[in-house]
C-alpha cells in the first residue's frame, strides 16, 4: 500500500514540473510594437548587418520615433515605414508581405546595365523545346546548344537533362543562359550543375546563425555536389554560363558553382548576388518578413552575397544582336 | 480475419478491447522555428486503441487466467489546420503517434474499481507546413519517450446497459527528441547537416497526454465517448514548441470475451 501512494505522489510531482514558460509574441497592430519587433528580428537573425556596415542601432531610434507618430489605424503607412526601414539593408532577399502589398528593394541592381533583351534573345531562341523549366534549341547552324532557364523555381530533372544532352549530342559546346533568373529552389541549382562535374566535390560553404549576436554563426558547413543527382548524365564539353545583375539567389549560386566546372566559363555582367539564404518570420500584426539568414560562400570561402564577377565581361550595346550570346558562341568556337 | 482471433481468445479466456475512434477538437500551436505568433485551429483525428491482459504462466503453461498485468497499444493519426490570430497565415499539420505499454492493475469492489500504473513507450511525430512562408516552410516534432502511465476506471450498471468510466494519463520520463539548430534552413537539414537529436526528459521536454472515456455497452454494441487532451512543450535557446490540443472522441469498441452476457 505504501508503494502505491509513493507512485501516485511521484506522478503528481512529475506533472507539476511540466511548466515551461511560453515565449509567444502576442498579436498587435500598434506601430511601435511592430517596428520594435521588426527591428529585433533583423537585429538578431539577419546575417549581414556587420558585413554591410549598417548602423542598426541608429535605425532603431529613427524608426521608433517615426512609428510613435503614426495613426494606429493607418496600416498602409505602417507598412511603408517598415518597408523603408528594411530598405536600409539593400538586400533583394528582404521583403515584407501583407495582404495589400509586398515590399522589395531595387538598390542592388538599379545602377547596373540590363544586359538582357528578350526581343534580341528571340533571334536565338527559335523552334525551341521545353524540358522541365529549361527552354532549349540549337544555334550557330546546329553547332552549339542553347538552354535558357528563366527561374530556378521551375524544376529540373535528370530525364530533362538526358533529353537535352541527347539533342545536343553533335554540338561542340553548350550555352546556359541564366540572365534575369531571379533564383528559386537551390536543389535545382545542384541538379543543373552536377552534369558538368565528374566526381562529388565541395563547391561552396554555408553557415547559419547560432545566436542573437550579429556575428554568432555556425562553423562553415560544406555544400557538396552529389553526382548521384544526375547518375551518368554528363556534359564534359565546353559550356558557357551567361549572367547579368538580375541573376540572383539560387541562380547566383549556380554561377558560383559553375566556375569550378572543368570546361566552363562565365560571360556577361556581374551577377546579382543574393548569397544569403532567406528565411521568413512574422510581425505581431501578422505580416511576414523575409530576410537573409544563412550565409553562402564559394569554394574559396569568399562571400557570394555581392555577386559573381564573370570570366569575360560583356556589356550589351548592339541593337540587332545579343552581344553576350555572340561572345559565348565565339568562345566555344575557339575551344 | 476478425473471427479467428475472437475464437482463439475465447479458448484462452482472454478479453481484448479494441477501439476504433474519431476525434474532433481544437488546438494551439507555438512553433518559433516558423513564427513567434501562436496559432489556433481545428484538429481531426482517427485512432485505434487496444487493451489486453497478459495470462498467468504456470509450470504447465499459460493457464488462461487473467494476470494483474495487461498491455495497451494505440495508433493515432490527426490532421490539423491552424490560423494566426491575424488570419494572415496558417499551419497545416499531420500528426502520427503510436505506442505500447504494460501496466499493473489493482482491482477492488468485485473488480469494478481498477487502478493501473505502468511504463509506456511512445513515438510522436508531427510535420507542419506554414502556408505563406517563402523559404522555410516546414517544421516538425519528433520524439520517442518512455512514459509513465496511470489511470483509474469504474464500472457501473444500468437496466440494459453497463458502463465503464475511465481516465488515463501518460507523461514522459526520458527519451529522445529532435530540434533544428537555431535558424538552420530546411535545405541544410535535408543536406544532412545535423540538428540536435538530444536526450529529453522533464527538464527540457514536457509531454502530457490524457483521456477521459465513457464506454457504454448496449445489447449489440459497445460505444465510447470521451475527451482527449495533449500538451507537448519543449525547446532550446530561442526555439520553443508548444502543441496543445483538446478533442472530443467517439468510438466503437469491440470486446472479445468468453462469458456470454458478461458485463464490462
């Protein structure tokens, strides 16, 4: 009987110990609460504050004062204030999402040449086929394969690559055009890059935040290109990757990886960067904020956030041809 | 398939309860990996639970007499749909739980009052998708625990119906759970970068699952109505997870036993 009571009291004691305090953020439409929360989120979780030399503390004082002057019912004004604060990060991966608007930053590409003209591209991208997210055809009298990939959000599979390479089996080289590709799923970047390598290898590193300090990061973790992604589907002839300032995020990572392929070169303008893998979080008002949180580096441990400089820089000036594609054709024909 | 085990059990004088049930309830979810805001919504579940006494062993083999030890197992699946208070985002979740336990039963008053205590091995998994999250859409709970299980039941009789009112409680003692690292992305997780599989117990992971059930034996069928409550609360550093659910349960109970017209 005594042991019976002991067991019962033990159970009660265990139940009473089950009390962890919740750390929930409560819903609020108050401008000061939301600016404060947004500032805290970026302060503790954004990965480039110190790298970009941003005085985030000064921004706090400036924007809290502005928020205090806002009408609590004017949600659009609050949205604009939050967006303005986020603009100071100069980052294409930073957005604020509400039911009525989405903020975005343009400072990272405004002062760069477009280096892409869809009308001129049509002179080359003719009678094309579409495999997964890849548009492909031959150019230069069938001597060169041309693949245009407008978004890494569209999937690429090994069977897509198999059919493309089979179509291009008599071509001397291949052009992969990722200009104006704003990124998407980085697993597609791995799959598209893998056929140009012969063995598993480290093609970059990443590190995520481990604490609330601006420089609290994990150790560099290798990003490995796994050949099992594409099995025996290979392209070991010359390949040119075309990029411009709008080549961003996953596309930027793809360009970074392709620099290490044996028969490749990069042609065009500097890519857009977006080397910080974005994450999302929510404000007390329920809006979602997206921001860079995981830093990505190339194989030489150099940050890819500022963009990748091409091996051959070309700025488009012609009005009757695509100078960047022409340069790529020229490079392949010289190999 | 149903007849065979019934006959087999009848010969061996073993009673076996099997309950198929549905659950409808409400829930609260805090998952700071996805959002600092708490979400609330509905839970819909389906489950199966079975109870069976062990048989007494003698030198001549199993006698068929019931022992004071019994075992219980259950499998539950639930779908949940939670919204933030601002209704600007939602979680969709799938929850799987399975477990098995053995318990010792004390019986009083013609075996109408029973109290039981024992260990229980519980596996709990839930995956959540946040609808409007752009780059980090999925979070999950993974835990395997050795639990303490206890309960009490009281059987009573009406004119044509017999009833059993039971309460059961389980809480974790020690086990393993998994946490993503602080702000680790799902790309990194799927690439094999380790999160934090860790030893868990009441110092860092609280699980409390309990149920209140009324079984009603009518002439041709036995039904259950009841309520289930579940609280899971754990975290580390700046990550904090809370799953709090309450549901109403309706089930059908198959009770296999040898004595004709026997009450519960």
